[in-house]
């Protein structure tokens, strides 16, 4: 069996795995949330695949803010209250 590439026609499982791994790396147990309540991973993948420009989709799962782009999944950290805007 040939290994799948990140941008095969069916990449939703890869994006799903990347989101779950990111959440777990930040302390969220996989049995403590329902990802489909926060985001439609298939629709997210279609949006990313169909865009010609830079697209960033943000959503929150159990208090963890994520940003998903063509480059991957990142956790957004809150700015401390009273932080100067510079």
C-alpha cells in the first residue's frame, strides 16, 4: 500500500488527525469533547482546498482556540489583559 500524501483528494482524515493531535498536545483528552460540535472538518477541508489565496479559519474547542490554514493547525494564545497594542 502506498503512503498517502498530505494533499490527496481525500485529506479530511489527515486534517482531522492534525486537529486532534494539536488538541491533545495542549492537554485536551480526546474523550472530553465532540469535535463535530465545534467544526465541520470536511467543509473546512473543502474550503481550504478551493481557495486560491490565504485562508485562516478560527474556532474554539473546550477553550482552546485553533487557527487552521493551508500550512496546518496552530493554537492561538490569548493576549494578557492590559497588554499594550504595538
